[in-house]
């Protein structure tokens, strides 16, 4: 199954926010593509990109990043969220 990850939109938001450290939160189905997604984002921005490998049960499952100095959390999902 192929997903529309909107990586151009992600890159644009990282640049707009001038984020230095970005955390990606992926649903289980996208975890196998984590390194590929991380590599593409890093190639197009100056940000360091970390992958959240904890739970991800949807947009309401926000990881506790209080101990990290994360500038931007990008949550990927299976459905459009409005």
C-alpha cells in the first residue's frame, strides 16, 4: 500500500517554523519506512530528525517530549485529520 505522506508540506512547515529538532511520530504501518522518511526530510532541511518509537494510537496520542528540546512534532496517520 502506498501512502501520500505530503513530505513537501512537511519540509515547508519545518522551514517555516525554523525547526532545528523535529520528531516524527508514525503509525505502526509506516514504521518500516521511518529511515526513508527521515532521510528525505534531512536532505531537504537543516533539521535533525528523530523518530518516536513509542506508542502511536492516533492524533490524540502525543508523546511526552518534555525532556527533549523538540521544536516540531510531525504526526503521520492513515486518515486525513481536520
